[in-house]
């Protein structure tokens, strides 16, 4: 993206509250368009339950951006669109990529450090470490405070919107030190040996269970001490991030057909024995010293976690770099509150971006930051741009949260092909899902490329 000459910059600043995925991406996009940007980040002065540092774009519950397949997967298509837009999140992720089969996983600490350094290196970006507790009456603002919006700011948003805060509970998975894993029981393999290189084909660490071990594990999950909610709180979980004990409560076989499914794997220690269930761990850093337990978000209390997770074969002596946890996740009823430019209808000088808008996932959050940053900068520079094309992944997602979803039942949403309008002419040999998804992605890439051309 070509930066505008300094003389064309308007004497205004874009203020971005929150330096997570959405805030960092919004700042990068706006700064590259020539707008002066101030990022207001309350960390590390004001801590949160989940964050460990004051770095921008710190990853918390996972180190994965999910599938990178841009022809058969909607989130992979979103990756492609963000790369085409020169996004800092996707380009930095590529610099710190870890083996994860077909997924895009990153070394989380160097990733966040690099994003922070890149933004601070831009001459028109300033980072101010302070907590913003109110909604300003003037100026140009993007609020990208994420699921852990501070109580004071949350109250200010609630007072302005006149609605009860919508919330669900989000859980994070534990991280294990690699040298505490018993490799005489565990082994490295991606499902179906997926990947082009040996490193990719051995991206996951697998811990097998027999039927008896699995049944005992489920019993322990169900009986474990768990975090209790405060009076008046309801546990509305996002289905893409359910605690494992909640999944177990839905049926004893749920985990075995979810994150613990035993398919596509062969145990080299016992090649003739089929595992009843398999727990997978994914490398969490480039050194390979840390592994996170895939899909094992939990609300168990710390003591219970250690006891239950050490029932997993290979993890009997596991040492944990971080145990799992649960936190409140706040989001707006965006279909009623935001316009198609992500502006608060009652105060159009305020935009919202990221998970607080009702999208779910790192990629979706960063994508909404990308759009908010570009839209705000274009408005400040007096540049007219068309609406985001609905048939792109970006457009399908923003259309859903700003009007396409049913307001009464609105819940956080990952990008998926169910949000896309049908493609005309899918007849004959193009009836299958694979062909349909390819048609979606081809159309989306063309529409997105055209939209980006309006910024040249």
C-alpha cells in the first residue's frame, strides 16, 4: 500500500484503544495510508487475567491461526485477503511460523515482539500505555479492546448503548514443558501424515488412551472441582472454544469424536493396537520446549487440572508452564449498534473492531481491525471507497455482524462458508462441496482484489 505524502495528511489523529490483534492491525493499515495513529494500551500498567506481557498482539488462548488453506477453508481465505492487503498480522505470522500440519501456528512471544517493534518503528505511530475509561465526545476513535474490556470502559459502553452487556465465557488451554513428556508412550505425527515436509508431517505430539483409560479420564473430568460463576452470571459458551469438561457433560463420547478423536494416527510403540482416544499437543514455540494441549480449554481449578491431565498417558509427570483458565468475554450486539462502516450509530466518530464486535478468533478479530483501520483512515482523508464486497470473506463477516445476523440470538461467529451467498451456475460437475468452496474462494479473491484497488 502506498503511503500518502505528508503534505496531504490532515491535521488529525486516529486513536485506537486496545493493542491486541484488531488494534495492531487497525493501526498498521491506517498508518500505512498516511494517518497519524495513537495506540492506547492499558497493559502492562493494568493487567488482565489472561495476558502475560505488555506486547501488542499478544496471543493468549492458542498459538494457532487455524487452517491456511485458501481454496477450501473460509479462515484460510481470510488469511489470503489479509496478506493481499499488506496486513501486519499475517505477514508477521509467516516470519514466526511453526510446524502445525495445514494450520498456521506461530511462536507466540517472538510474534508479538515483532508486531510491537514494527508498529513502533513507524514514524506516525505512537503507543501510549494508559487505560481509557470513557467514550470521547469527539475525535476519531477505534475501540478494539477485545474480550477483556476493562470494567470501567465496559460500563461506559453499556451506558451509551443502553443495553445489557452480552457475554459468554471463554477458556484457555494449558501449556506443558516438552522435557516432562514421556516419549516412550507419546509420538510425533500429524493426522494422516498431512504436510509437505517431514517437519509438517510430525507437527503434533500424540498421547494414546485405551478404552478404560478414556472412561476413567471422563469420570475424573466430570468429578473435578471447577470454577464457579458469580451470582447472576450465566455460562453461555462459544461452541468453538468449549471447556473440555462441558463437552464431556454433553456425552461421554463427545471428546472422542472431537479433540480426542483417534483417526489418522499410528502409534509406533504399538503399531498393531488401535487407540480408543488420542490427546494431541502442538508445539507452542520455535525451540520446541513448550507444547499446548489442543482443544483442552478448561474451567477446572488449578489443583484439579494437574491431577486430571496427569492421567493422560505420557503426561504422568507433566510440568505445566501455564494451566488453563476461564474468563468473561464481552461483546456488543453489533447488528443493532453498528453501521456497515463499524461505527457506533449513536456516536459515528467511534468505531469498534475485533472480538468486542461479535467475531470469534484471532484471524477474524484482526480482519475487523484491518477494515476499521482502512475505513477510519479513508474517512479522515476524505477518500471515498465502496462498501466491502459481501462476497469476500471480509465482506461476509462484516455483513453478518452489522446486519446479517438475527439480533435477538446474536452470538460470536467464526468466518465460515455458511455466511457466503450462493454462487450462481454451480451445475453439472460443480455440485460437490469441494467445487462449491473453490467457487466461493475464486469469487472472493476477485472481489477483494477489486476493492483493494480503490486504495491505490
